[in-house]
C-alpha cells in the first residue's frame, strides 16, 4: 500500500514541474511545446532524485535492522546457553541426590543388620545370665566365675577385632586381686613406689575403648596409666598423681605414657586408619616449661599422628589456665593436636571459647547428663548439649556408662560416643606369645611394654572382667583414668 507521504511528494513534484513550465512560458517567452519539455525534464530529475534518496534511506534502515537482529540473535544464544547450564546443574543435583539417598539407604540397612546382631548377642547374654541365676552360679567362688572363650565372645557387645588389646584373664585377675587386697600405704611408701616405677620403667597403660552409639563400634581408645611396684601390685592414677606432682615426677610419667601411646597408635592404624587414642596429660606437665618442652619435642617429631592422637585434660585445668599454660596449649594446637576435656563436674560450658582453644571432645559422666537436679542448675538442658557442641565442632562423649538403660536414655540426647564398664573395662596388653586359646603366637607383631615383657597387638582377647560378678572388682582395680 502506497504511503500518504509518497503521494504528497509526487503531487509536490508535479506542481513544481508545472510551475516551472508555466513560468518559462509566461515570462521567458518560450513556446508551449518547449515549456512542456522543460517541465517534463524537471519532473524526471525530481523523480530520480527522490528514488535515489529513498533507496539510500532504505539501505540505512535495513542496515540498522540487520544490526538489531544480530544483537537479538546473540542475546538469544546466550539465554539458550544459560538455560542449558541450569538444566545440566539441575540434572547433576538430581543425580547426586539419588546417589546420596541410595547411600543413606545402604547405611541404614547396615545399621539395622548390626542392631539385629546386637539383639541376638543380647538375647544370648540374657539367656546365659538366666541360666546362671537358676543354677546359683553368681554365688559361687571366683574360680567358677571364669567362662570358656566361646561363651565370653558371645556375651561381648564388641567384636574381637575391636578388642585386640585386652589381656588374658590369667594376667589381669591376679593384678586386680592383688590391688584389692593390698593394704593402705603411707605417702612415703607411695612415693618410694612411684620413684621405683619411674626409674625401672614399670609404667603400664591400660586401654579402654570408646564406642559409637548405637552401633557400638570402637572408634577411640583411652590410655589409662598404671604403675607397678616391686611386687607387681598396681597403683591407680588417684593413688600416685598427687604424690608424683609433688615430687616433680609427673612430667617423666607423662612423657613415657606419650611414648607408649604413640607406639600403640601406630600398631592400631595398621589395621584401621580411622582409630584414635586419648592420652591424659597432667596440669603440672602443661605448666612446667622443662617437662612440656620435652613432651613438645616428642609430639613435634610425631605430628603426622596428630589427627588421631588426642591430648586429654581435666576441666579444672581449663578453668585455671595461666599465661604459660595458654601458650603451651596454643603451641600444641599449631602442630595440629586436638584436645579433650574430662572430669567434668558441671555443664556450664562455653563451647566457642573451648573450640577456639582446640578442644574437639568433651567427656561428661552419664550420671551427670541424666541427673535432673544437675540439668536444672546448668545453663543448658543436657538433651540440647550435643547439638550445641556440634555447632562448634565438638563431640560429646558419655563416660562411666554401666547399664543398658543409660544407653537408651543417652540415645534420646543424641550422644554419639560412649565409654564405660558396660562396653569394656580398661585392659592391659596381652603378654608375649599368649593367644585367646592359651597357645603361642610366635609370628604376631609384638611390642615392649616397658617392663621387659612384650605385648601382642594383633591377637583377639577375652574380656576377663564382665558384669557377671567381676564388674565391681574390675572397677576397683582399674580406677579412674
């Protein structure tokens, strides 16, 4: 359709040409034919000029439209690429979600199978205890309380591989009985026994496992220090720590214990890279520059084991940190070592401050967590303590667990780790050549335990102090860490 502007321009050109011819005819004296020819020529030139100008203008407009189309095409290509990237990301997330869901389902199925095994073991244990109650076995002599190896393995809630560091019943029971029957000693006698044990390297470590809840898989071991006097009677930590600190011997004891713990940890990690060991350090060692420097040099040389080697301090030590202790803790944290707090007496805890100092574990007695009186006096309810600590990267460990009812209650508090006589008491390393059946094992890896005897680190062992009558004796013999 012809535009109105084009018609107007054509009329104007005709009028201009006609006006030119009329002027030439009337004023220039040209004839009518000549004036018409001049008018037609002028009209032709005007038409050509208009055509050429319109073509140039159309070409400019078409060039601009082509440029706009090119820009629109480029924008469309970028949008298509962006949609493709988003679609690929959505597909990746959907695929990862499906794989994660499959892994979680497999994990849940594995836990259900483990729970089934534990239920079977619990049923066997209950049946055996019922039989013992019916036959009056709990009132018999201690010699009749010993069980065959296969029955002990059935009652253990832990696997034989996880308890590969326990001693034979014949090795642990005499020491326990000797420790129980030993008369009370004076401070001078204890000091003499401590000096003799340190000089003659009669410092032993007992290992007590920490298990995951509810699977009850061994995740860590705590090294419990014991000293032996010249009659091979055991001295618990509560008996000698105060005397050793007063005599300035606690630094040498802690250094020896660290050495033995590192040796045991290296053997443990051969079979399980995820295992760890807790080593107690006295406040006097942390505050003594000389003793700490010796321990720090040793830990520096073994800093490759730092992720699996946890240094444990009392809660009172962290409450009374001075400038020297704070500097020493910072030096350990810079070398990658993590800390644990035990002997917790109250739940007024500042997790942010502890996390900044390198604390990654807090061990709270199960009775303190489950006691309603203590929970009402604390800053936070015990059921929320595990979540609060977890926000700062600290794991809660419930210790001194002695009954199944406590385990059930602690699971409601979302406690991930447990330790106590319910799972296993502290046990010494197996003597050289001993096996679960009493035979020899000459080809097993062995390690010197510091007293001239060696200890096998790979043989399965039997727990000599289960709850069927010897639990109280085991607690008295083991004592606190």
